[in-house]
C-alpha cells in the first residue's frame, strides 16, 4: 500500500530542501540563533575551520564550545532530515513530527539537549514550513523540557530559544521552555527530570521525547550500563496518549552493526516493553532493518562553497499507556 505523507516531499520549500542537488538547507531561524551564540562566545572564526574527529560534547566549557562550533549544524541537519525526510525513506518518522507539531498543546523533551540543536531545529523547521504556507498556522503551544549535564550547554540552549520566541510567535508557535540539569547516569537526577516531565506535560494532547546523538557517550564511552536504569524509568513514565520517543544517531558502523548501539537499544526496549504492541516497526519492516536511515548533503550555513554529508539512523518508539499482558 502506498503511504500518503502528511507533508509530501513535493511540498518542501526551497528554503529547506534544494531538490536539484539533494541538499538540505538549515532553517533560517536556527541559523540566526546559532550564529548569535557563536558571535557572543567569539567562536565564529573557529566555526570556519575544518572539524576535528571524535567530538561528543561534555561537561566543560571547552567541550561544550567545541560541540557548538563544529557539531551543532550536523546535529541539526540530522534532526531536520528526520522531520522532512526529503528522500522518502522515513515516512513514519516524519509523519510523527508532522502530526505532533500540527497544532494544539504539545510537550517536547530533548535529551540530552546539548546547546539545543534538536529542539531549535524542530521549532525553526516548523516555523519555516508555516512561513512558506506549506502547513497551516494553527496555534501551537509547545512546552519544552531539555535535560543536559553541561551548564554551559544549558545556558546556550536557553539563550538561543529566548532569542527566537517572538519570531516563533509570529507564525503561531508559542513556546515555554526550561533546560534542567540532568545526569543520565544518576537515578536522583533522573527522578527529578521525570517529575518535571510529568508536571509539564499535563494537559498536552501529544508528547515527544527526542534523543539525539547520545551513542558516543553511551556506546563508545561505555556508559550504557550506568544509564540503562534511567532510560527504563524515563520511558516507563513517558507512556501516555499520543506519546513517542524518537532516537536519532549518525549512520555509523558502531551504531548500526549487529551488536552495535541500535541492536542494544532495541534489545533493551523489547525486554522492558516486550508486552507493548508497537515494537518499533518502520514501513517495509519485512525486509528492512528495524531502524530507518537516510543520507543527503547539507549546506554549511557559514561557508557557501561547503556542503557536508548528513546521515542518520533513527528509531521511533511508541509509548502507549496500555500494556498488553504477555
Ligand atoms: C553529542 S552531544 C549531543 C547533544 C544534542 N542532543 C545534539 O544533538 O546536539 C552529547 C551531549 O551529552 C551530554 N552528556 C554527557 N554526559 C551526560 C550525562 N551523564 N547526562 C546527560 N548528558 C550528558 C554532553 O554534555 C553533550 O551535550
């Protein structure tokens, strides 16, 4: 059966996707917020230099700045690709975004939020689709909760979102955001986050948790076992009507190989939520891997001559209330 997309790829505006060259363009509001952060921290020149390998962010100001300078746009492009799916390989992911953010009262958690690349990309992309009249400007109230260990990254995320509030309101998006200290390896910190998540998501008609680019820390730095119990609790307490988690990672061998990060994630999920009916299936799951993937170019916002490769592996976990007994 042919899937009818909520936002067909033919409707994507040139300001987000250059069809002729298969190239993503980061949304203008996102770019302006990122540039303002770079300017304020004196990082603009650095952002024009080649990107060093193995940057995964971290708790210090230097690690946070390196990530902001060199990885922020890559993180953003990945999230934008998951949302828009210009090459039609992630229908069920992009539809989840389109449906969740079509209007009404919505809750969005971004974990770990870093400097806010995921949440800012989501809001700025919806804003651009609305500005170009590709989707209706139905009032959309988004309650955002970011969790992150680096105080510097939390401050950047706060500043960036604050700088966009009035432009977002101009297209009918009203945002209330908070960025909390969250240590994925600490059960007390996680309990505080869950309490806040429960309070802030009350009354929302749809809920989404975005987890982006965390495999470097969880897999490569060997922290999965220390963090696993916190994810158990987070996912269990996030079950609700219209609730899902979208996990986005780079399309690398350590992420997608058998025994790699995504297998580990899916095994964990099936163990904890084995009784749930949804089981993370993507379209065409018969002969496809359990994750969706896509790959395209993205235009670097500061260097007109430079397009970088953007790729992602993504899984959608639906988190309904009802658990079907085994
Ligand atoms: C690769 S970055 C991804 C950030 C953001 N999701 C993005 O896509 O840009 C990983 C983030 O995890 C944060 N982090 C590292 N250890 C953490 C922990 N124990 N708990 C929560 N966040 C942590 C880092 O500070 C960094 O901001």
